[in-house]
C-alpha cells in the first residue's frame, strides 16, 4: 500500500514576487502539420466563419484563454517569405517548406492571422526571418504591418483590405538560430550582430517595439550560456528579451525524472538570468533583459525524430502527440514554474495551439476536443492573474535519476484582484497521495474554499476522438476550511487548483 504523504505551505499577501504579466499565457501558431490548415483554418468546415476560421476551434481557444499568439514560426520562419501570404489568394505562390518537408500553399498569411487574433482577442507576436533573409525584409514587413499609410508597403496592406495598421508591438528576431537544424544557422557573434542591426533599424520605424533576441534552443545545447553571453554582448542595448525553449518527455522511461521536469526549467531560467545580468553588469547599465519563454511543452520528440519527412505534401499529420493524465500533471508543473519566475519571465508561449503538440485537437470536417493539457492552462489563465506570492513550503521528497531529491509538492500562490487567493499545486509522487495543509491565517477573514483536481487511476489515460472527455478536472470534495487552515487530499500524480475566496 502506498505511503500517505503530508505537506504544508504558508504565504502572506504582503510578500509578493511580481504581478503576473498578461503575456505569460501566450501560445504559438506555426505553419507546421495541421496547426493552421484544418486546425484553426478550414474554410469548408461546417462551423467555419466568413474568414475560413473554424468556429468550434475559436470557441475552444476562447475557453483556453491565451493572451498572445506567436506566429508564423518556429523553424518555418527561417525560410518564409511573408509577402507570399498577403494579397489575393489566387495569386499566392506554393512553396517548398524546407523546415518540415512539406508544401506551403500560403492560403493563410499575415492578414488571416490578424483576423484570427481579433476573433479571439489576443495580442499578435510576429517573428521575422533572419535565416535566409535580413534587415530589409524585416523592415518591409514592419512597414506593411504597422505604418498607417502613404508608403509602398503600408498602401499595399490597405489595398489588401486592411485600412488600419495592425499595431504589432512584440517581435521575435528569428528563431533558434543556434540550431544546426535551422535554415541559415548562425554563430552567436553573427546572430548577435544581425539581431542588433535589425532591432535598431526596426526602432527607426517604431521606437516602442518590444524585441526578442534568440537564446539557446534548449539548456542541453553545447553552447548554452556562451550563446546568450555573446548574443547579448552584441545586442543588449537594442533588445528587451532573450528567448528560451524547452520540451520535456520521459525518453528512456524514467518517469520520476519526467515528473520533476520543472527542475530543469527552473535551472534554465536561473542560468539565463545570471548570464544576462552579468552582461548588463559589464556594460554598466541598470537595464534588465527579461526572458521570453516562447516555446515550452511536453513533446514526445523521439517519436518525431524516428519518423520520415512528409515528402512535400500539404498539411500532413505531424507532431500530433496525444497527451495523457501524467503529461497534464508535468505540463501543470511547468506552468507553476513560469508563474513562480514571472518577475523575469514576462512572456511565454505554449507550443503549439492546435493539433501540433497542442491542447486542442481537430478532425478535418469533424469535431474539435480538449486534450488533457488544455485544463491546467485554462485554469491558470483564468485564476492565475494578480500578484504571485512568496510561498514557504514543507514537502516530502522523492529520488530522481536526473535531479536528485526533489519535493513531491510543487506549488505557487496568486493573490487575485478580487481578494481571493488561488493555489496551484501538483503532487509529483507517482504512487502516494498527499495531505496538504495551507496556512491561511495571513489572509484574515475568508469564507469559501474549493478545489478542482485532474488525475486518473490510469496515468496513461487520454482524451481521444472517440472518448473526448475521458480525463477532465473534477471537484475535490476533500477540501475543508477550519481554524485558519485549508486541508485537502491531493491524489498521486495530480494537478490541483485551490480557490480561497474572501467572505
């Protein structure tokens, strides 16, 4: 019989980490697999609106609650000619996409993306191609997108039906330029220089832009740390963010280490901050570079690497991971880490939004449904707004191969604007339930407490086309409030959202 574990946390609303930035709940749409075509865009679908956007997907995206969408890549952007995706659709060229081995029809481009952003009420985050292109092409795109009118590119946008500028403020200067898989891979010195040149030129058009330089593609890259230092040595004064990307999977079947994946994310964030601040200190500036964690997720990457390229077909089924209850718990733990470090991680993008390692799945011409990972993100986006609090935790620990001993309890507390406090808590232990005590004495009077729990007796249970609601959050009826303490039983391998509301 599994041991019953006990943990305790306490916090005080007077001691805060930072305000949760809206951009922390971003997502990502790339021209990869079926993320765009038959994902968010399917003109012939029964629910499609006049712009070809799937109405069932729009509804699910609104429920999921992303605040910002990064587009159009990803690896795709390093070979992308943005001009191919604007203007009359019958005139748009078909191109080979070298990043993913497919044919791109360009029937969905910048204008369609902006209609999607407006339909779901999110901020656009645009990436520019610094793989096969450079400064001039980035300036042309910025002029087309943001200049009011009276110039070649801005008037071209207006001729395409968008009189008003798009007003895109957040821009990524390329993607994963350290990666040997990247079209136009560069050294850190080469990339740092072109990122600086592009940033300074773009600010000549719009000084108010927020610009993201490419950091390491993962903490496991051989140049991690050196890359950030060299890139920022060249571009520190002209950029606002350095990016971080991380994907996690059990790999060799080491489930305890997989459950503790957030340990790696914590170390990644700390290492990037330390490197960025060291560059700032050498430059004798008080400016701080924040992190845009603009790709993160659970991704069974070894399954993709074992499969062949798609041989130039259109919108094949690529990277369509079907997530389990266990995956959702790890995913939630990664969300907790981003919230805990939101003092410096001020933008982040779940990669991706639909079909491609996404929380939403679709069938062409058929239904759309929620993956298990949908629920932690939706709850965090809904209830994780406000001030992140300093949390003192006392937790039992368990052994992992990769990270040594780690806490079974992984948690964060957010003080919401309405006076409530939300605690997101993961029990990372594989077998043992955990009795959690939350000391709420510092909150003063409070009246109601609820808890939603996502777990399953089968950690490999998934939501599928045939059984789309196999794994969903349920009310945790063990939660109780008495004498200034909340108590609740957290099942083994579970994601939990505890809401403590004022009287």
